[in-house]
C-alpha cells in the first residue's frame, strides 16, 4: 500500500522558541508548505513530560502558535493545531506503547540526556515520550517528518513501531515515515557551550537566541558568545576542532543561505571582533520582522485560539478515522466514534 505524501511535525511549547527551532525546524516547515499536505502541531502533551507551570504553558503555547504564524505558516495551507485538542494522539499513543518494546525505549539518547543521573525520579511520560511521538506522526499516516538532527532517532523508532504494528497484525496500514533533515543548521549549538545543542529549556538564557529577543539582546548575546582568539580560516575544514567558531559560521550561513565555506572565505583572516557584529546584523535582519509579527499576533490571543481550534477540527477529521481503523485492526469492537 502506498500512502499519499503527507508531512507532519511538532514543536514543544516548553519555553519560547529559539533560533535553533527556527533554523532546524520552523523555517523548513514553511518551505514545505504548498508542496504537499502539511500538518504542524504544538505538542503540549509532550511538554508536560517535565514540569510546566500551567499559566506559563498556556502562554508558551499561544506564543509558539504566534511564532509559527509569524514565520509564515498559513493556516489556510497547513493544519496548525494543539496536540491536546485532538484525542487521537493520546489514544494512539497508548495503543503504540503496547507495540513498542521497553528495550527500544532504553536506547533513546534524548531520554538519557534529559533524565541524567535521575532516571528513577523522572516522569513515566518522559520515558514513554517516543511512543506518543510515533502516534503523532502515524495518526496522520504521515510519510515525511522534517526535524532537527536530534530527532532522527525518534523518527527511526517511529518506523520500527509502524513496521512492528504492520507485521504483528498482518497489515500494511502505517507508512514508514522518513526523517527530513536538511540544510546547514540541523544542529545549532549553544552560544555558551559548543558541545551542547541550543535548547529552549536550557537554564541559561545567554545560551540561546529567542524569537522574542530584541535587536540589542541578540547583538549582546552574540557578542558574549563563547569563541576563541584565532582568526577565521578560509574554509570549514579549518574549523574542525573549533566547535563554537564552527557553530557561529554555520548560523551565519543558514541565515543568509550561503554555503559555510563561502562565509569562511569571505571572512578569512578576520577575528570574531569583526565576525560577531556581522553575524548580529544578519540575525537581526532575519529575526526582527518575525518578532514584530509575533508581538502583533500576541496582542490578540483570542484570534490565536480561534485559528488553533479551527486547525484542531481539521486535524481531528484526518486522525480520528485512522485511529478508528487502528482500533479495529487491533481487535477492539467498533464503538460510537
Ligand atoms: P526542549 O529544550 O524543551 O527539549 P528544544 O528547544 O530542544 O526543546 P523541541 O521542541 O524539542 O525543541 O524541538 C522542536 C524542533 O526543533 C525539532 O524538530 C528539533 O529537532 C528542532 N531543534 C531543536 N533544537 C534545535 C537546534 N539546536 N538546532 C536545530 N534544530 C533544533
Ligand atoms: N520530540 C520532538 C517534538 C515532537 C515531534 C513530534 C516532532 C513531538 N511529536 C512529531 C516531529 C513529529 C522534540 O522533542 N523536538
């Protein structure tokens, strides 16, 4: 059975969106729009796998929706909605957690990173998180999943879950979705530590550029970003052992659409005293129109809610019949839904 191409992806409203989310995910989501059917989800049920203050979660969810809209997601072209508004996610998440194996979960590096030394004390949801993510994707029979590099393992696990479901029940029901990891910024690193990815839940605000940061804040964070004293080499090969420097060049290239080698060639021999202000200028040039649109959208939260509820209705219309079929395949008597 071949499935029509459909894109699904999600971002957690676990904080304000970062430049990493924008370059690695959101900007790609906008590019895919119009080419195939696109379904984008604010995954609040994933966000609560770690503690979220309720009032802040509500604010962050609306703010993430504003970021999507400000970045160019058009609710007429894409389905944009909140995960908890569509019951198919939690329901199929449970069903797929009965397909996935504990041994598979134990290999997930994001769980190991997030749980740290505290693996016994984290929520059961954090552990089961990848089964819910598989449900997000498979409830839409999505074929392609644009994500940053860090999510590759979870999409591969989704393929394993889909394949086991199909095999165990002797069906060709779920597609095996492909991760789509494209561009020069699939893993934007922290501004404070070139070995960690930029993350919205990093305790250090200086480690990231937020989509809500104003021009001065962006310039200041870039100025203070950790680097080294050497000048830039003529190509990326010369940055092999300089992760912080490599990160800033990659960010510059992703923002301007140039090849990283071309950026190196242009700044060859110059130090970060010259490069950082140039980077700040291109970052502000790309981000400030988005920030301005986000602020305008956030002035009318009722309108954001209206867009999200309309999106949820459309999402439900796709996902509910697929999950009903999955229930029937698994042997549940057809109910009212
Ligand atoms: P958290 O810190 O709460 O885990 P996060 O900032 O890592 O959040 P997610 O919501 O988990 O962001 O990720 C949303 C999307 O953004 C995913 O596709 C993910 O791969 C991508 N992404 C996240 N961080 C980066 C990054 N630093 N570089 C590139 N892509 C990223
Ligand atoms: N696990 C992802 C967020 C996420 C997602 C998804 C991404 C949840 N469900 C479905 C793509 C498709 C993360 O932590 N970035």
